[in-house]
């Protein structure tokens, strides 16, 4: 019985985390993009600022 309760708690926490991530994605927030292209390795070179010396 204790295992089942722990399972429900972990599943509930995971569901809340996924829900928050989806909500943030819809709002334009993301862990993968902070909106600062000068510090982004995934941006195109023309999007980076001149102060970035990579």
C-alpha cells in the first residue's frame, strides 16, 4: 500500500512539472532559449552581436 501512495505522489509531481513546462512553452518561455542570441550556440552568425568572439 505504501508503494502505491509513493507512486501516486511521484506521478502527481511529474504531471505538475510537465503541465508547467507546457504552460511556459505556450507563453513563450523556455529553458532552452533565454532570448539572448549573443550567448546562444544555436543561433546563426548574423544574429549574434559583434561583441561575441566565438
